[in-house]
């Protein structure tokens, strides 16, 4: 019997662990699709704007730079406009810091910051803090592999 290996992408979700993260995604979890899945700060409109979830484009007619936009209401900004992305590489799932100012924390490990960027592997159950340790945007990665053979 000839069995051919087929590369499959797992189903991936970001689960909100804080009220701010839940408000940002508008639910308890959001499906991470398509890949790369880009996350960044919503920078349009006045500070304190009530709506936290924004998926529109930055300028009318322009292509969006993120799949998920996080609106920060505090004076202390943690999220960069183009903060991080989740992607499927040759070695599996990875978080790529897109040159953010504050960096991203994955399972206690700082990635990027000061515009450096960086990459770290992601696995099921990893906790992501978008920005500094004081950021209100905390998510857990959920990875469900296809059970098809």
C-alpha cells in the first residue's frame, strides 16, 4: 500500500484570557485564518473610541495591514500598528514579531521589541502577551490537528 504524506495546516485559534482581549476579538476566541495572521494596533479615530474591535482598512481603498486590530484605550501603548503575525513555516507554527516597539511575550520569553523583530515557535497552550508584561491583551494559542489520515 502506498501512503502519501500530505502537509496539513492545523486549525488555530487565539483564546482571550483577559476582558480586554475578549472585547478586542468580540468573542471568547477567534480563528487564526488565513495565514499569515497579522495583529496590530488600530490607529485611526480618536483615542477612547468606544468600539474595540476593528477589522477595516487603515485608509479607504487601501489594503489592510492586519487581520486583527486591537484598540488601546490607555495612555501607555503596548501594541504597535504592525505588531506580530502567526505563520506556518517549514518547522511548524511560529509567532513573528514584526518589528514592534514593546515586543511580544510568548510563554515568558520576550520576542522582538525596539524594532528588532524576532521569531519563536508556537505550540498548543502557549500564552501570548501583546506588548509588555503590563499589556491587557493576553491570549492563549489553541492548535487542533486534523485527525484525517
